[in-house]
C-alpha cells in the first residue's frame, strides 16, 4: 500500500511539473493554433504606425501600465461596469491612448482565429512592433499569456508609478514587480519618445511645496522656457510637451543626457539622479554605445513582459479586449 502511495505521489509530481512547463510562455506559442497571429499584428502596426507615430509611445506605455497591475494580463483594456470601476479610470491611466489601435488588431486576429489569441499577447506584441517600426530596439516576445477577468481602479492607482514619484516609491513599485534598479533606469528610458500633458508636472513649475515655488531640482532655464512657451499656468491640462525635447521621435540616449542636466520632465525622472546606484547606471549607459543600450533595454522589456502572467487554464481568451467573456 505504501509503495502504491509513493508511486501516486511521484505521478502527481510529474503531472504538476508537466502542467507547469506547458504553462510557460514560449516563442511561437500560436504556431499551430493561429500561425499567422504575429504576422497580423506586425503587418497592422507596420501599415498604420507611420501615420500616427505617437501611438508607438502610447502603446508601449499601455503595456507598461498593464504589467504593473495583476501582471501582463490586459486588465488595463477592460471597461468599467455598473458594479466596478476599472483600471482605465485610475489617474495614471486617464491619459493612456491606443485602445482603439489594440481593438482593431484584435478584430483582425479574431476573424482569422476566433477565441485563440489573447489581448495580453496582442498588446505585448504590438508594443514591441510599434517601437521597432519607429527605429527602436527589438526584443523577444514569447507568447501564451491569458487575459485576466479583474480590473480595479484602486489597484492601478496604487501600483503604477506616478510622474510625481520619488526614488523610494519607484524602487518599491518596481521591486514589487521583480524589477531591479538597473531595469528601473532602462525602462525609464522609454521616455525618450512620446509626450506629456502639462498637468503631469506643472506643480514643479508653479507650486512645488504648496507656496508658489519651483522645484529646485529642475534646471531653471528649462523651467523658464516651459513656463513661457508651453505650460503657462498651473491649471493647464491640455497643452502637450515633449518628454525628450528635439528627439521625441527617435529612440536614443538623449533622455539620459537631459537627466544629468537636470532637465528630466517629471519628478520621477529627476528622482533617478538622486540615488548613487541609478545615477551610476545612467552614466554607464551614456559612456556606452546605442546598440548596447538597445540590447539592455530589450532584456528589461522581455523580463517585464513576463511579469505575473496568466498561462495554462488561468484567465481566459477574451473575444473583445474591453469586456470579459459572458
């Protein structure tokens, strides 16, 4: 009897290991079930991104925000319901764009392979392909993610780094996702492309400590230029500002150069220079080559894309990215 019990335990153990191995993300996950899935995503991105290059930064940001809440499970794409306020409504996500872009790709994939490819995988692939199409680095995107069915506003508000975050907050929030300080610096480099609303940083210009003052960590000439030409009042929530002035359409190292000149747009940007470890990483990146940066950024993106993913029988494959299956 005891021998049969031991054999049963061994078989159970093997079964669990097999299930775990099957549940891992892998390259070409859809090679049999939907062999053209990745090509459909790539072709759509290639066809449309050059007409709206700013979408590349928007979709990358969406992927980032998704992975920081419940893992990379496309929960950021879900709409609110009558009894739940979704992540989309949280302050960090109210300026997120690109939902229609992802929905369009999902429709094409569904037409080819109904109920097979997850929104989470589509978002991860589209983010990579969009950056590549705009001259940025390529990174591997193993697939097999499943879509989550839960999206809660407060979780996004509590887990997504805000532009006002200090270093301690950044370290904690990235650490919660298994990302270290080097990866924090590398992923922040995505700010080399894209834009921001004045409302995300105008307090630094007009009311940093609540007494009508300016953030002393911000270069005074840069601040004066922003006040005169861009964000002309604290209440401006419509004007758009480049995060990497003069280079926002190019994925390069200039963002880090600006950080050392005290010209990072957000407090969270400036915070990277307040710690000796992260400041050292910034200097190392600037002393190296662009190809080395691309390589390191790619590793960080692949790691982030694996954050707390749902695989196997966990979650679902949504028919529409904005709603859970009925």
